[in-house]
C-alpha cells in the first residue's frame, strides 16, 4: 500500500511542477480624471497587459477604468469574462469624447472605434447619461496622474 502511494506520488508530483501557474491578475492604480464637469477617480490600464485584462474577472465596474494608449489608434473592445454591462467613451488625442457605446456582459463581439483614439473610458451602464456626459465633451487626467 505504501509502495503504491509512493509510486503514485513520484508520477504526480513532477506533473504538478509542470502545471500552468494560477492566473496572475494585474493590479490597477487609481488616477484622478475630469470627465465633462465630473471629477472622479478611475483605474488606469496603461500597459498592454493591463489593457488586455481590463475589467475582466472584476465583480463591479466601479470606479471605472481608463484604457490609455501611448499614441492614437483604432481600438476595439469586447466583453470576454466581463459580467457587468458597461458604457464606454472613446476619446481622441485632444481629449474629446468621439463615441459612446454600450457593451453587454460576456459579449465577445468586437466593437471598434470609428476613428483614431487614444483612450477608452469604461464605466457602469448608465453612468454617462446619469452625469450628463455626452459626445464632444472633454476628458483629462488631472495633475498627479501617472501616464
């Protein structure tokens, strides 16, 4: 019996050593942001790894997330592993909101920006309407924010 257990352990332990590590989730810092007339703090996703993770696996969209890119580009968002409905503002290089779109939980349909943008601001569904934020308004990182 003990010999059998040792044989099993000698086979299983090396396999466990080769197992894939547990998913390492990125940590996000909070940064101050002006959205229209609103002053808020949001999570900042300013690296490829943080932007790829976004709000996936989080239980709430609060306090929101700014996906910031180093230069303007056409970006596309989807909702893989994201369980809450979101509203998203695409933001151009001048800080102007160019589009507002709604994203549904777990929808993996790609939703590209219609023009070059430098950021996307993901907020809980209804946040922009509730705060009177519309296309054409400005978004700006406030002093003290890390780019």
